[in-house]
C-alpha cells in the first residue's frame, strides 16, 4: 500500500479559541503542526503519495506544507468546500484514489510504528485501540477479529475498544459513502450488506486532540521523543538538564534553570533567572522576563511574558503580551465546552493576540478568546469570548 489520504478539512469547534484562525490539523505542538507529524510518520513507512483533503482555512495548509518536497513526500490537494462529515471528506478524493489506500485523520498524533503495525492489513480494515474514555469515540464491537458494528460516542460504552479513524480501504468504499456523512455510518451500512471489515488492535501511540487541554497531552508525548540540541547561546551559570532543544539565535541568560523535556524555538530571549520545567514547548521569538516559572505548558510564537509570572498546565497562543506577575496555576476544575462538562487538571487557555496587564490572576480552566484585553489586577475565570475587554 503506497498511498494515504489524510482528512484535514475540519475546524475543531471544541478547540476554540485555538481553531478560530487556523485549522485543527495546523495546531502547533512541540513547535510543529500536528499534520506535519502525520506526514513524517507516513514517510518513515515509505508512503510518499499523500492526498490531503482540505477545507477550513485551507490556505494555511497550502502555505506550510507546499508540494511536500521538504518532507520527502508528494502532496496532492482536494477540497471539501463544506465541512459535512468524514465520509463526504473522503468522497472528494475518489478521483485520485488508488486501488488500495490508507485513510487517516490529520489532527491525530500517530507514531510511525503504529502505522507500520497496521500496514500488513488488507482492505477493508480499521485500526482500534483500548482507551480509558471510550465515550469520546466510536466504540467498536468485534467478534474474532471482525467488526460487527461501530457506535459513535455512546453515553454508556459497552466496550473500551474504539476506532482510531485509521482505515485500510479499497475503492469499493466509495460505493457506501455517497449517501452518508461520516465514515462509521458508511461502514455500518457496508457491514449490514454482508461485507467484511477486519480489525487490528494496537498498543502503539495514538492520541486525539478534541479539547483545548488535549494539546498538553500531545505536547508531553511528543517532547519525550525529542533529541537534545543546544543551539543559540547558553550564558554562564545557566543550568540546562535532560532532553532540551534550543533553537538558533536564542539566548538563555544566566541563572536560568531548564529541565527537559523542553523545546525552545529560534530567536528567543530567556531570563535571566527563569525556571522552565518539564513538558514545556516555547515557540519562536518568545521573550520570558526574569523570575518567571513555566511548567507543562505550550507557548506560541511571538509571545512576551513579563517578570515574575507563574504559568502551569497552560496553552498560550501566538502574539500574546503578558505583563508582570501573571499567575495561571493549575488544579482540578470543571470546564464547560458547548454542553459538555469536563473535570480536568488545567491552568489557563489563552487565544492569540491577548494582552494582559500586570498582576492578573487566571482561575484554573479559564478560556480566553483571541485578542482579548485584561486590565491590571483582575481575576479572570470561566470563558471569555473573542475580543473581550476586562476592566
């Protein structure tokens, strides 16, 4: 099997504010878009003919991924004009699909060895995995390796075996998807007509990003795989330990303390006397002022963090300006997304371009919309829409 079709047309509304200005597949984790990790995993398995089904904010994928040459692959683009489901997304690729092909979600973290484990399966087949929270996914009923049905996001799951959204298909799948919105519905229709769908279970790396705090889980998993690389300038008396990658033209100033796994991008100015603890990713052109403490967080490009800030279990999107003594501590809290309530350990989630005054305190689980402004000495909590003004 030499072709893969990646479904990357979706927006990811439950990930807002991070997907307002970018497609879900272009969320940056450990300083690279999720989609890039997928493409690299396929290339490592010798799959270089890749079709990208794009839609929402597709120009960003075009601009970043290009022809695929820089990743060692050949990319073909097809467009899903209206994001109406995974089956309809796949249908857009019918004209360019080969006799057999893989189908994968563009917004999942899938290790190369996980794909390799599945490549031995003949169509039609689905890759499944046991998870702790099956109600988030399509629960798969299997009998002796054969799928009997898929139930999407059941309130009470009868099994903890779920579909990863990774399939091995032949062109016959297009006979079943035209009248369906989502691939699991098409597969249930296919099964009902007596067609066989095999299942292969994996214990390999497969992680989905559905909610804002899932970015932290993906970031932690990816950082465990990095290679240490100390570019830039590490000043005297700065301490760097463990797996730490520092980009070119970055300065780590004296008395700073960094414990990996940590990734710091290019052109950053860190310190002096800054503490960066494990599972933290910092983008390009980031300034972190003295006496700030960051742990298990994702900091986007062009962020400016003032002195004396404490940031834990948080995601801060690009272009944010955070003045001194900002506090975003983490604890277990209930976070509402749409009509769903989730009990999670999380700090603050800040959309891009936010501007926070001095001594702002963020309650655990706060979600701040893009380009919001918060005046000094304010306590923020709950969910703030885009362009909020907090006086």
